[in-house]
């Protein structure tokens, strides 16, 4: 998830967003908004006649989650995990926690080294926006890739209830604004000792856990070490203002 960068008019004024869809789900309200043009036709994107870029935003319970203005940190999430994997794994599998605006999935699908690509997304609305809505402009090719699979379920529940049944070479998690800033209270358990143990159990030997965050978290690094992970470190992505986005990385022992 990345900080919002609102679209601007040629005069430099912020454009007001307008709502494309609003849903009430089991976790509260989720909204898809657009900046930069008249309301979009599903499946379209690009640059409107005004010249302003079309930017889509996802809002959950009034909290900004992410938009399509950049995507560098989402791509780093995938690249850093792949780079940290042993070179003797030609087609590693990856579980992506959170579909979001689709940057992580799209980037993984563009890389031939990845094998199975599984995305867990709990919001049915988000999946719909990708399959038949405006966000298909980001993810259509990735969704058509035979390596890709979308699971409509809660990530925390998926990790815990199916532990030991299915493992992955990499877990790339982007469901919050970071371990210290969760979208819903239930997500706090993902970063607890039990939650990190569940992540470790779902990794193959030498597998990599990558967690996106809107800011560095030394406390989370320590929690990863306490959970038995090795090679714990943080990679940064500079932003226009404020502290950098980061990806926390850790490896399961052989």
C-alpha cells in the first residue's frame, strides 16, 4: 500500500475524487474512487482528454489504502522476495497477501521465473473491480496468466487454518499500512508471535517472508528474529514527503 498522490490539474490544484463504487461487506465499507477524468468505463484507463492521469483509489472504512499513482513499493515487494530466494529454485511459488490495485500481482506475472502465483483477497468488491471493473486495466493480463489464482478469503484465517497443507517459497504481504498501522483490528494478530509462526509454517525451507510497510519498524524486525527468522533486514523506497516506504524481509531456516 502506498501513500496517496492526488492527481492535479494543469494549474496545480488538487482534483476532487468521485466514487465509482461503494460496498458494505463483512469488514465494513470499501470504496473505489477515481481522480483525473469523468467517471471511467469499466476496463478502461489511461489519460483522459484533459491530460490529467487517471488515478484509482481504494478506501476502507474511511481509511486510504492505496492508489495507482506509483507502484514502486509494490514492485519492490515482489522483486526483493524473488532476489532473496536461493538461485536453485527456478520456478518458486508465491502467495501475495492482498490484491489491492493489482501492482504486485501484475509485476509477479511479468516475471517468468515465478511458478505458481496465488493472491489472497478478502474483499469481494476488490476482486470484482479487477475482473470486470476499472482495475482490469492493471491486472487483466496477470489474471489471464495460467500461473495466477485468486482466493477470496481472509489472509489471517487462510494462514492459520490451512497451515501445513500448502506451502510457498515466498509470502509477500501487503494488507495493511504496516505492522504498526493495521486496517482492521483483527489484522494485528498477523504480526503477533502466533501470526508470524503461521507465516513461517507456510514457507518452504529457505523461503522468504516480505512485508510492506509505510514506515520502518525496528520493533517488527525484532519480532521477526524472535519468531525464528534469519536474514532479517529492511529495504527502503524513498517517497516525495515523509519517511520512506519499506519492505521488511526475513528467511525461514533450511
